[in-house]
């Protein structure tokens, strides 16, 4: 005799929602439900804790890193202030004059189940999010982190669990979108209103031609990492504008974008490094297809050739140096309009003797400034120093050209 199995029922978190487009809904949920759906971003950035976290948590953290900026920026410093503000609102200290925006969530995949309309014609229905399905806050993550802070230490903020359990959090939920679409929503929601660093926000703009090509180049280049061949994109930081010594990545996506824009436009690209570049902003007579067909293999070859300098964490990862490299590479494009056109071999010969070590004797006064102890500061950026780097790369016999090649 065998037992009859029950009718298949999708288990998970049920949300009552109203759709406003085929792949998006709005609604409210209890605060404990929100915190269960969206793990604490602060904990996901704790490398030590993440090392011992569950596989589900590690996968969630990896996905989040593709569409969100880190809490080590001003965003993270705002969490305490935000939590304090929310607590004061809960306790009536602001009266009616306080508000929180709905949190924008992204479910990577589809809901486990979608119910029928609860009231015919209303659109109101339930959807079920299956356990472990990754839900990311692509807008309002600072608020979510603040809610986690309140729930973890309510006494610190003068609130109680009973108060928090009564909270209904408004949300909008997108599902079935690609990572690229989620990044675009991040860009659209943040670049105009919240002061996200412009270069960082640009790296999330999937409509920007420079960002598109930068991602394609990073995916095209293959490098060896821990004995495995992986895309260079694994070593590209897409969430922060600057790298720290502890970061495993070797270059930022915003810096790679500068390389693309200057390779596309030459020196004129320096002025476009912080501006959105659409298909209509390409050099005269060049369409997007031609630019992509030429730039992706050209820049992929350049990055592959210079990868040892990236791996050594040399000066090559600085935006100013990449801007100069882009201007030099522009001379190898078919649409170059000034100066002598270079072949790829001629470009490689110009770059071969260059010292990319982060040492003052090579880069002080060219792409960086050195203090009394010889420590370099590349803070001038692409616009300030990219032209000097290009001159040094293209003119070996100039003062700067000899310096970066160690010809004293």
C-alpha cells in the first residue's frame, strides 16, 4: 500500500498585490516579512561573516553586488540617521510630517504562484515568493538597512517590537527582469534625484554606449584566476567609483568606460567621461555597429596585453592613465581624423617600454602628484591628466614620454 501525495501547493511568502504592468506589482507588507524577504545588506558586505553564511545568502550577496552600490559610501553613513528618523516618526515626534518612499524590489525570476483576482475586475491578487528566491532592493536599500538596524536593536532607537510588528511597508516588486534591466532601474531611480556619484551611476546606465562597450570588453577578455580561466569582468568593480587595497577587483567599470570613451572620441572624449553617450553621439560617419565591431576586439586585445600590469595593481588602473591609453588607442581606429593613424603593432610598440609601476619617478607630474615621501596621488582624474598621459604615450622623446619609459 502506498500513500497518496497531496495536491501540489507552492509554499512560501504570500503577498497581496495589485499589478501595474505585466512584470510589476505594488502593495504593502508587514515589516517582519520585508526583512525576511530582503537580508540585511550590511551583513552581506561583511566578508568574514559571509564566509560562514549559507549558500543561499552568498548567492544573494553575489546577485546584489551586480545591481547595487556598497554601504561603504555615504549611503552607508546615512543608515544611522535614517533609522533615527524612522524611529522618531514611529514615536509620533514628527506628527504627520514624515514619509518614507516605497521600496523598489526585484525578484530574480518568477513568482512561485500567482493567484486569481480576489475581487473580479480589481486586479488585486496574491503572489507567492518561494523560500530562498533572491529578492533585491534596487531602490530604497538604505531604508531597508535602516529597518534592519531598528529591528536588530529596537531599544537603541527607543522603539519596541510591538510597534515594529504593526508597520506596513509599501513596496513595488519587479520580477522576470534581467540583471541589465535591474541595473537600468537603479540608474533611472538614482541618477536624477539622489546624489549618487555620477561616474558610478553612469556605470549602471545600460543605455550608455560607453558602459555597454566597457562591459563587452570586460566579458571578452579572458584571464587566469586561481588556476581557472575566467572573464576579466570578474575582476571589475561595478559598484564603487574607487578601489581600496582590500578590494579583490583590479579596476572599476567607470574607469574602463573612460578608456572606451576616449578610444571612441580621442581627446574630445575627456569632456564626455561624465556625460551619457548615446548612439547619436558617436563620431561623424560612425554608427554603433561599426564602433562596436572595431572597439571591442581592439580594446580587448589592449587589456589582454596589459593584464599583467592590472594584476600587479599598477598605475594602469587609474582613470587618468586609462584615459591616456584610450586617446592613444583612438589613433588605431579607422575614424581617427587628427594625427597619424597607428596600426595595432605600432600601438603595442609605443606601449611596450612604458613602466606602469606606481612609482613617482615614472608618473609624478604626468598622471599623479607625489608627496614628500614619494606616495602618489592619482586624484586629478581623467580630465586633468588624461591629455598629459596621452602625450607621454604617443611621443616617446618628449620629457614625459621619456619619464614613463624610464629613459633618463
